[in-house]
C-alpha cells in the first residue's frame, strides 16, 4: 500500500468538496463577529501576559549587624532652633547626643508672622570667629569643669560652645552663660534673645543600629546624671511673662525608616479598589499635634518591618541575607541617603505601624477627654519621643509576570478554538432554524 494511503487513515480533519458547501449571510455575520471576538480576547491575553504584578512574601529577617537610616522633617512653630536637641540611643548601649551630622535646623518666623523659613543653614550662636583674634597663649577658663576632649586647645575652653560641652560632661546646667567670659564675648545671650518667638524645622537623616532604640527631640543640651538621661531646661522654661511659653506643638511632615519608595511602586502594593500610597508605609506623615502646655510629652511607639522591593528581571547574586550583610559593611562609607538603593533598581527600606501617647508632666487624669479613670504619672522631660522596635519578619515584594509565554500561547489557542467552536454551533443553529422556517412556509 502506498505511504500516502497509510497516512490518509489517520486524518482527523475530514474535508468536504467545494460543491457541498453552503455559504449563508448569517454565517458571514457570525464569522466577522467571531473574528472580532478572537482579536479582542487575544489582545486581552497579550495584555495579561505583559502585566507586572507585585508578589508579597513574608520571611524571617536573617540580617545581622545592619544599620538603618531614619529620615525626618518636623516643624516646631513655638520653640527656637537653639533650644532643640536631637538624641539617639539603643539597647546596645550606643548613644548619639546632639546629633548634627546630616541634620539641618531651619529657622522659622514667629507664628503671628506666618511661620515662614528664615534661614536654611544650621545655627551657630557662638560666633564664627572662635578665638582667632585672641592671643596664641590664651587659655579660656572651664569654670571648674574638665575641658572637652575635642577642644581647639587641649585643656582649655576658648569658646562658649566648649564651656557648654565642659558643663555637660559633668552634668551641670549652663543657662544663658551669664558670668562666662567666652559667652559674653560672643554675645550668646543676646543672640538667644533674638530668637524668642521663632520656630524651627528639623530635617535630614541619620543612621542607627538596627536594634530596639529610640530618638527624641527635647529642649536644652543633654547629659547623663547617674543612670538617667536628662536635659538642661533652664532656657526652655525661662520665658518673660509678656511672651507666650515655649511648647512642643509640632507638625510631622514626613518620617520614614530607609529610602522613600517610589509612588508608582507604592500603588502596586495595594489593590485596584484601594491603591497604596507612601502614607500607608509611613503613617506618621502629615501628623500634627498642638498644645499650650510647656510641660508636655509626646510619645510615638513604632513597629518597624523590613521591606524589600525587587524589580522585574532582578537576579540575586546571592541570598538576600548575604547581600544585606555585604551592604552593612559599606554603611560607614556611604553617605546618609544612599543606603538601601541597588544599582539594579532593588530597594531595601522599612515600613512601620505606630501608636501614640501624650501626657502632661504635671500628672493628673484625662477628665477633659471623658476618662477620669486614666491617670498619668508626674515628671519627665518635655519633648517628642520616638521609640522603635524591630520586627523579626521581613516583607519581600517581588515584581513578576502572572503568565509565562507558554501560558500566553495556550490562552490564545484556547480563545481561538473556543470562539470558533461556539461560533460554529451558533451558525449551525441559525442555519437549521432558517431551513425549518422555509419548509413551514412552503407547505
């Protein structure tokens, strides 16, 4: 038997001769409609294949010895910049007092004058001349306190700032510097008076150990008194009777832990009905608190969760923990603000949840808010305190395509086959119906 005949028996697609085929108007309409449906559904399959979704995954955070950046922008409209101090401390015992590196203090006009920025540079109330105009043999008195280690001249206090540091090292209050020759020479008290009524905006970033800790913004220079962390409140509380008191009314423009996530990425993390914004990741943004009590304390308890964003096509050269540890070795080299951003578009940041509490240092209860049973302890330091805890879990958001190319081809074939099958059934029904109607009319 010829080879062609053997294959003929296997033909699953039998044909009809051209003379046996019948073409109808309804068949042409169904064909055009089915082709349009095929093209529409095939385009939907292509769009679904090209769509990028963010797949979240929850894993245990195995990073060790990491650093974390904190970026803030907070306005204090009723307290001048000279009286504000930023301190950081954590459970490892590391303390950063009077943080200045990476932080700028912006002078704000008084509230009654609009509160607009006056000066974007960091303040220097102690003069730029230091002691250059003095005799080379001059050695300023430290007034009973030991000279600071970083003094311009060993064993001496030649500037008002050095005297303040010397006082802080032995936990002495400094005040306005009356009777201190260096401060009177630099007109420290006069410059301090010139800022009365002004506000301040603290902005910038700093780097901390990725362990449980806190940072706070409080009045006066900080120092340790035994096992206690205290602040010199003399200048904060010393306000003339005819002027409004200093208070910690504040507006948190933004507060984030790590680099800012792009808005388009943040929207992908949500659903179509409820797209996310950076406010979902940084819930303290645009928070405002007001008070007329100078002795008032605000506390924010923050739970920080490590979050990774891996773009489409990202390929790890190692596991995530090993990459994180390699980045931690560069923390002391990279400038603040560059941490967490990969050259491949990946992002290592943090999101957080927060609860807040506020109280008057005078104690009492919350009867004004309808809670007489809620009592507050007396004492403490006025200011704004942020206590952060690190979650042991980590969220990895990885961009993926929901469908492979093979899945796309399978979907297209299913669309074509299904549409043509349904179209054939509809065409057959229309043809049979039309034939029966004709037979009924011919009888």
